[in-house]
C-alpha cells in the first residue's frame, strides 16, 4: 500500500510538471514555479535534540531536493498543486481541484521521521552500593536499572494519505454532499520500560517495534434551508497494530539473601500476584469506532444564533480480551 501510494503520487506529479512553455502555449497554466537544489546537515550530538522532526534529512550527509507549485484553470476547471521532496523521509504533496464549482477534490500525502529519546537509565543507580560497601546481611536499598538495548535508535516514521471530495448539484444548490478517506501509518521502534515483581526495585528499558495503521472513512451532508443549517456526518475508523508483543521474564520471588526470616519476606512485598515465566507488557490494543454526528444551527436577527449537536459513538477494543496481572492482596 505504501509503495503504491508513493508511485501514484510521483506519477501524478510528473504529469502535472510539464514544461512551463508547453503549458503556456496551451493557455492552461496561470503560474508555476520549480526549485531544485541540494541540502545537507551534520549533527555532532544527539540527533533527536536538534533534528527531532526531520526537515532536510534524517542523518548526516547531502541529498538533492525539489519543490514545485503549479496552478491554473480553463473552462471552469481549476487546479492547484504543491509538491515538496527534501528526502525519502521528508515529503509533502497537496493537490486541489474544482470542476465548475460542482465537484471539489482535495488530496494530501506527507511523510516524516520523528526521532525519539533514548533513556540510558544509568541515573537510577546513583546511590547503588558497590561490592564491598554493603555490610554482611544487609540489603542494598537502591533501585537497580538496566538498559537492555544501549545501541538501539528509537524513531517513528509517519505516513498519511488523505483525500476528500464535495458535490453540490445545480438542481440542489442548498445541499452539499461529501466523502473522505484517511490512512495513517506509524512504523518504527520506541523505548518501553518494565518493572519487577517487587514494586520498582528493578527497572529495565527495552525496544518495542511499532507497526500501526489507522483508516478513516467519512460520509456526510450539509443542508441550508432558510435560517436553518443542518449537518450530518458518519465516521468509521479501524485501528490495527501489526507488531508483536514485548515480553519480560518474571521469576518466582524469593529471599534476596540468605539469613532473612522466610520466603514470605519477598512474597509479602509483591506489587502484583506471583508469576513465573515470560509475560507480555506495553501492549497496544486494536480498536474499531463508528460515530454519528448531527448538528443544527438557526441564524436569527440581531446576531443571534441558536445551535445544538448530538453525537453517538460506538467503540470496540481488543483490550477487553487482554489478560492482565492482578494486584497482590498480601
């Protein structure tokens, strides 16, 4: 789906970016501009500090870029195209068209990369006693933390394709029909954190793959009947998570050191019920949403407006099927 959308947009751009002289000869383009060049960047420190949202490129180096703007029209048909491609991870396209004020069409596509921070978790061990500092039989009171993926880069690649259209028939000039489609993708890796059985005495940082897809479909209508304006819209949304779960090994609680009274010393301090083995955490539930929205407005004299609205939404989530961990009652 991603490749198909990208190639369709590039093909449309190539067709519209005809030589300016040819368009002028046919008297179809009113104005156009094309800019090409090269841009580069270099980062000495953390890229998520100075290039959190990619502007030129997502890493050190130089790459060519192109920008274009074409607008024009003839015989009641008008179009406006904006295109910008800085790099593979920084692109934006927008196309607007109007056909005799009966049908209006809009298409947008953009993609960018968002660099996420990486917490090394080393500050949590600031008061941790090293070997030789603890007295025999005494426990170490500090929190222990561990970064399981110290060399991992965390980022999210956003891609969004959105299109919509409106129809206003000459036989019904007071009624406008519309429909829209939006698809958003989030793909990358983010940092997640987990804790052990015993409150937060052992904190770990790990990597979680992100592969999310949100699809929206909307249909609606707006009608103007004298002083009354009525608007209705239906939205259906589907959210999918295609990445796997993140797991953590939870061992049976036991005495931290020999000499303590009993094993109940450990089990009595569990944050949640005793578990043993691999358990998932940081799950992202999938969901489906259907929404009906009805709005009405009455324009009266003396700048007086009476308006009201009604929304009915039904949401189903896979979170209800997820087996969680129960809090310990000890």
